[in-house]
C-alpha cells in the first residue's frame, strides 16, 4: 500500500482467486487476510466481500507542509495560546513529594473535582479514571467493549482524528448525519439498525460543525438509544467550560457507557489529560489495562490540573475565553452571512462552511492568504463538501477579509462552472 499499488476502498479478489494468483493455499491466504483485518488494513462485510480500508493505518495521513510565507493558518483546531492559563504559578504550588509505584492511579483531589463536574452535568460519576486525553480514553473504552470488524456510529461530518482512530482499530464507521443540534435521531436509529454496536457522540462544540445537543434533541436521542440497550455509548465533551452552553447528556440508564472530559481545549492540549467516567465494568477494564501499560497518568500532571481547576483567576480566564471564542465565531458567521454564505458554528472553536467544490475553495483561499482545513477528512458519505475555519485566534480584520475572499472565490467558481 505504501507503494500505491492498493488504494483505499479497492475490492480484493476472493480467497480462492488470491490463492491461485500468489501460489499459496487458500487456508494460508485466509489466515493472512484475517491478520490484515485484525490490524484494520482491510474490511470484510458479508455481502460486499473484502476491500482495502478507507484510510489504512500505515503512517500519518495528514503530513505537515511548510506554510507559504504570508499565509495565515486557520486550519488546526487549536485554542488561542493567549487564552490558556499560565501553568508556572500553579506548577510551583503543586506538592512535589516523590511519588512511587503502588500509589492509587488517580489523585483523590482530582477524582473529587471530576465527580463534582460530572454530577453537575447530570452524568453518573461513581466510577472514574484518568487517561492521556480524550482519544486515549475513547480508544481504551472501545478496546474494552468492541472487537475489530464491529461498527461504530459516528457523526458525519465528524472529528477526523476519531475516524482515523476507529479505522486504525479495525472498526467500521457508520456515519450519522448531523444538524446544528447534533446527530439526527432517525439517522442514528438507521445506524443502530444496521448493526452499530457502539456510538461516539459529541454533546457540544461538535467538530467540525460546532453543533450542540439541546434538551429536546438529547431526549430524542436517548429514546432511540433506549431501543438498543446493549450498544456502547461514548460521550466526548472536549470543550468543557469553554462551551458556553449547558451539556445535555444522552447518557442515562445505560448498561455500557463512558463520558470523557478532556482538559485540552480549556487548559492546554499539552497537558494530555482527560477524566473518564463510565459503567463499573468498562472503567474496571480500562483501569486494568492501563495498569499493565503506562500504569497511570503522571501525578504531576494530575496535581497541576487540580491546581489550575481550583484557581479563581483561572475560572475567570476560562469565562473570558468562552466569551472571546463566542464573539470571534459570531463575527465570522456574521461576515459570511453579509456575503450570503451559509455556515455553521453554534458552539466551539470552528466554523464549518459548505462549498460546492472543496479543493477549489481550499486552493483559492490558500492563494489569497488563508490556510483552511479541507472538509474531506471530516466527512464520510452523508455530508456535503465544506471547509473548516478555526476561529480561535481570528482577529476582526481577518474575519472580514476571509469572508470577503471566500465570497470572491465562490463567485468565481460559480461563474467558471456555468461558462
Ligand atoms: C471532538 C474532539 N474530541 C476530543 C478532542 C481532543 O482530544 P484530546 O483530549 O485527545 O486532546 C478534540 C480536539 O480537537 C475534538 O475535536
């Protein structure tokens, strides 16, 4: 595949004809294919046979190209560094007693804090553990409950890194269409009826569309999920205090469930820390597996998170950050609307802008000084082409310029299509 001879989605011949082509027995070929399936390189479905995975997990998919001079990068989904707390004073306050093997994996102060926040969000916090970020937590929850070849319902459009993670674990993706209130209940019902045994849901600041689940949608989604009591449901709240809207959880009375609370957006992605709550069995399995590998998340990081989260000045900064992000997002949406451009961004750090031709919009904006994220990695089959703009550090002036340039790009591509 590295040589390009095989492409994502390419169908594979039957075991029998492959065996004849390579001169091996069908049993040997079947064993080889089973191993490739286990590693997520190929996908097998009863009716469609085997094919190369959509994005086989062989090396990074999105390389980092050097940014051309003078180009503004609004593609990365990062928070504004100016709105992250200064960790130095908090680090100085952290207790530095040497911690050795054999201590409890989670600092009691952090589990108390996490419990308080989870309960305030209406999430059961009886069983919690601490992991290295939301994706680490999600991967471990999936490992604890699903097997390669299982299908997972995900938002479409959705978080590209989550798609990669699922594919790398040999899981199949069942796209669920979203609107500004998150997953559409009927689309989720279809994915579950098609056999999805897991669901990953972003309650607010959905990446890339910014959708936020309101009370009515949460009720509808819970009703759909109630029809599938064995399905694993994972809720990924990556924005936390920056969301600016209340969390409406779809997790209630579930048998197998988990909720992640990452500190990446609020306190900084380099802290690599997320709290995970879940049912007793899932948390026990995740903790047991973590104990065999890294053991625990460094207590230095855990106490830093406790210090930061208990600091009034940090609370004030986070409230300001939420307001600044909302204002930056609002301004870009307003500027786009002035040019008649429809866009999405109820909440969070991104604005999602549908366009007729993604590659054209991406390339033309790059020429005009803006690197946006092309929508393709964030889309499966049910969503339309689009680009994503991260508003985290966008100034008023840049917002106006970006909207203006995009309007020109869209007008030009419409004219050239009709010409
Ligand atoms: C939907 C979603 N989940 C989680 C994360 C962050 O994950 P982590 O805690 O692994 O940094 C992001 C970051 O952009 C995200 O968009």
